[in-house]
């Protein structure tokens, strides 16, 4: 398949959305979708399955435009780097790569950042409860999505979370 990407079958980006949902995508560069945490399943999730189906049909879904654009411009895309990393054309669905948006808590408010990525920006801007909830950052309880994942075959882990990490 000329559009093959191992992340479509093996990759997961995940970030919490308030206390009961998560944002998910095959990788952090692909457009994400919100889904309830409680019944998340890496193999059967609708958004991930829809992308897998399109890739299986040889399509290039718009959610992955960053890769297609990079390749059109002659740059090496994440897709191409991941083909090299996994060294396979396997389409078995098995979690092998996790992009984990680990934390929102940040004690900096860098000029180019925003309240979605930095808790201090949310404080500086005096963002209210309703606005926080509208950007998925109203956190009052655990949102233990990692418990939903089989990590036994993981080959690559990418912690996102900027300076606090
Ligand atoms: S954005 Fe690129 S690397 Fe990520 S899943 Fe899509 S094609 Fe693969
Ligand atoms: S350290 Fe990172 S997360 Fe924190 S404000 Fe700066 S850019 Fe944003």
C-alpha cells in the first residue's frame, strides 16, 4: 500500500478531556476525536477503525494531512519515519506506540503557549470553570485511561507535556 502507516494499526495518541473523556488519534500529528474513557477500546474504537478502513482502501484521509503535506513538499514525514522504525508492513492491530500527553500542570506561561497546554496560562487568564470544561481542562478526579490499554507489546513511548517533564 503506497499510503501504509504503521501508526494506523499500532499507534495511539491520548490526552484526557475533563474527568470522563479522552482525546485519541493514531499519533499526535493526526486529527484527534473525543471518546468516553469508560468503554475505550484500542481495537474497536470508531474513530481509529474508520481511519484503518480508509487506509486499507488505499485512501489518504484528511486527518493525516500533515504527513501528506510533508511528503508533497519533499520532507520526511512521520509516517515514513515510523515505517523505518517498525520495519514492517503488518496491519495487525496491536498497540506498539503511545504518544501520551502526560500532564497539563505547568508552572510556566510561555508567550507562544495557551491554557490548553499550561495550567498557569489558565490561572493568568482567570479562566472560569465553564471555559475550562469547554477546552477539556476541568479536572476534578482521576481519568485513568491507561488502565484501558494493553501495554505489553509497546515498542515506543512518547511523553508529551513540555517543560514540567
Ligand atoms: S498523521 Fe502520519 S504518522 Fe500519524 S497516523 Fe497519520 S499517516 Fe500515520
Ligand atoms: S513550559 Fe511548555 S507547557 Fe509550559 S507554558 Fe511553556 S510551552 Fe507551555
